[in-house]
């Protein structure tokens, strides 16, 4: 195990390569889309997502549940103590949390979201569901924003907006698949108002008018948050904007497919290749401005994450990233940034 040091990297070049391969095989969309990111942010981003993938896989594997969550929290304790285990994910993530001053409260919130999932937690109100979405998706957006070099409160608030919007889109797209596995993420208050019992969703052969009403309410909230997120993209470093702008447009398109009549009980919403290319071109050509809307209030449910970053300022001036972060960019270009948790976590790509 490498010695703990304030200026010595824990990870080795082989660890970086292993993180990259983990994402390449586990989330092909993110891996290819990551080529749109600046080199200095790309490899740290792989470490963030390798940690997220590891956490999600642990909860999914074997008995999962309490034991898995305890194991992840033990790993976080080692990482934040500067004593990562002899494991490529822990070593790489330990470098990232130190170099980019990622407060422990952020990955801890991610683990809490996984814990809620393993416990089969239900969500009574929209606020309850937003709190969940912030944990499993907003946390990833916050960590990515820090890796891209932005720590401002307003920028983090807009990253949280985008993460929640994407997760709400996921939930609407996957409502049929989730119900078949015994999970209903839709707010129970919305279901009651529509006259639906949560258990009834798994037995629906097709989307009912009542369920369509519930999905429309959630997708309307996602649309509002996609709008709020837009000025935050303009506040990112120039090299990072296109990939995030593409992610916003692509996820929004998935929601619009569901809104326009696609039945998520029978069909998975997939954006056709031609449409993806058109959206990528649109993202690349967009004129983004942070002049209006960047300072909108943060979601109440997101304040604990933003406050945690505010209390965790960098204490050491960063030198240029170690050479092992700066791998030569590949020529592959992808049309989307689908870096998110699907249903409960990382996208499968």
C-alpha cells in the first residue's frame, strides 16, 4: 500500500488504465462520450465513475443490502483517511478526492441512496423522490463539476438540477422494468391522486391514462429542471460544455419520447441514431449564456451537498496533474454523455 502523502499519488498508471477499462466495459456510452472531455478531467472522471460502479455492483452482488453498504462505507473511511486498500478503484478515487477536494459527504450521500434502494424505500412526495435522485445522480453531477474545476454554489446548484432531471427521466422511462422487479419510484401521493395502487403497476400490460397523468407530472418537473440547468453548462470550462450539453438534450429527448405517446410499460425509449447526431450537432452549435438563471435558488433537497462543498475548500494549490492522468486522447467521438445511474446507479451503456 502506498504511503500516505499530501503530494504523492496513491494510484499508479496501471490503476488509471484499470478504471478506464472498467468504464469502457461497464458504461460504453460514457467511455466514448468522455473523449469530448478535456484530457485533464477525463481520467479523474473515470476514477469517479469506477467508484460509483464498484459501489453499485457491491449492492447488486450476492446478498447485497446492509453488508454491501457497510463495505462501501469502510472503503470511504480508508480513502478519506489517506489509506486506500490495495485496490485500483480505491487508490484512484483517493487521488481524486484529495486533488479535487471532494467532501466525504458527497459520496456518503451516494451510498445513502444505494442503501435506500436496497431497503426498498418508497417515496411519498415529489420532494422525497428528489431527495433520492440527488443521492444517486446529483452526487455524481457534483463530483463531475468539481473534477471540471468549478466549485461555485450556483454552478453546483445547476449540476444538481440536471442530475435530478435525468433521474426523473430514467424513472419514467424504466417504470415498467422497475415495477417488474418490485420497485416503484413514482411518488405515492401522485399515484393516489390518479387512483392507482403501487402494486397495480406491475400487473399493467400497457400504460393506462391514469399512469400517463403521473408520468406527465414527473416529466414536466424534469423539463423545468432541464431549463434551470442550461446556464450552469455555460459556466463550465469551454472544453467540457459540449458533452454536458449533449447529455441534457439527449435525456430530454428520452422524456419527450415518453411524453409523446411511447408506452414505457412495453417499450424502452431509445433515441434513434439520426436524431442523436442531430442533437449532438445542436449541442456543439448552441450559444450558451450564464447571464440569466445561473443564480436561481438551489433545490432545497440539494443544499446539504452544496454546503458540504462550501466547507471543503482546497487547502493546497494544485500543480499540473500527474502525467498518468494525461493519457493521449483517442480519436473516438461519441454522440452522447449518458453518464448517470440507471434505475439505481451507473448506466449500463
